[in-house]
C-alpha cells in the first residue's frame, strides 16, 4: 500500500511537466521524409513498439499492474496485489537505445538493447524494423528451497524483431516474432527455449487519445501449462511532458519472458489486471 501511495503522489509531477516530448505526433520529418509516431509510447501495451528514444535523451518509465479485479472487494479489486516496474532507457543515438529495469515480479532485473535497422518513409520503405534484446535476472529464487541453484539458473534471454507500418494517419500495425529462453522453467515438460508471435496495433481516436491492442501467440507451450497467451487493451494519452498509458491485460508481469511465458489471467472469467505506464523524459 505504501508503494501505491508513493506512485500516486508521483503522477501529478509527471502530469504538470512543461516539456512536450511528443510534439512530433501526427507530424512528419520532412527533411528525411520519414514517417513518425507509428506509436506514441515505447510500448504498445505489453510488447515493445518501434518508437525509439532520441539521442542523449533519458526516459524514466513507471509501470504498475494491480492484482486481478476478479478478487473483488476482498483485495479492493487488485489494489493489494500490485506489481511495479521501474525502467530507465537512454538514447545512445537515434537508432540505439539501452535500458535497465527492476520489476517487483520475481524481483527481476533486466538489461536491454534496442536497435533500429529500418525506418519507414512516406515514399519507399514501407516498414520500420527494430531489434529488441534483453537479459533478465530472477533474484527471487531461494537457494534454501533450491539447494542446487546456481547463478545461471536465474538468467533469461529474449530476442524480438519489431516490424511496424503506419498505414495511415490514424492506424499503425506491428508484428513481433519472438524467441525467449529461461535457464530454469517452472515445470519440466516446458522447453527452456520458447517461441511466440506478437500482434499489435494503434488506432488514433483524437489528437491526444488512441486505443492500443496487442496479443502474443505462444507456439510451444507445454500442453499441461497453467499459463495463457497475453491479450491486452489500452489507451494512450499525451499529457504535457509524457505519455500516460492505461490498460487491461491478462498478464500481470511485464518483462518479455514473464508476460509471454507466465500470464495467468483469463478474460472469459474476468481474471484481468488493470494497470498504467507513465513516461518522463530528461
């Protein structure tokens, strides 16, 4: 509860920011003829988008997921079971981003690299292509419970190709072929190396609002796995100096390996999680 209070007190400072980090929304870089702002945020909802942090800019992203709203008033519709992720992303150049984050889910630390290979143009290149790579460390594993635990068992890796196209001023779509690997999986039948294909899109509603959707199709999930494919729906709002993202999803964890490999919710049963992302530029 204390963490929630701190986060809620932090939000007004983000909203009152005077810098408008998204002035480029719905505009074009006429000098290079590039399409811009296929997506407002660095993430669609769960999946990374092809948006990049500009050279020498630093983004601070606070992501928060409440517990399942299915619990009702008992846990105040998920308020008591929240997960928080703090993420710093720095633009080494306009096409190279590095990031570090810490999530309260499994006390996970992550380092990431985002590399743009192609950028969509109004005339010519019809897509943007960005590679996203991450390494994570699960620090919640307890050696007292796992006597043979070694450092390598805590590690996980992910590689994604982010392929987006801004089809019109209002509509952008993205495909995300994904490979991720966990050195230690939750149960034996599950293969350590797993494959998925992400689908995402953004439909602009007004100059400042858009609706975003993404879904991850897992190809080699074990037949007896308790986990599900992540489906998420969200809204992006540009407010002053940041993007404020509100979303509903059946995946509470937020790292690639965890939201694709360990989503537990079920939309059909109302077992979903409400959350938000807040971005601030420095």
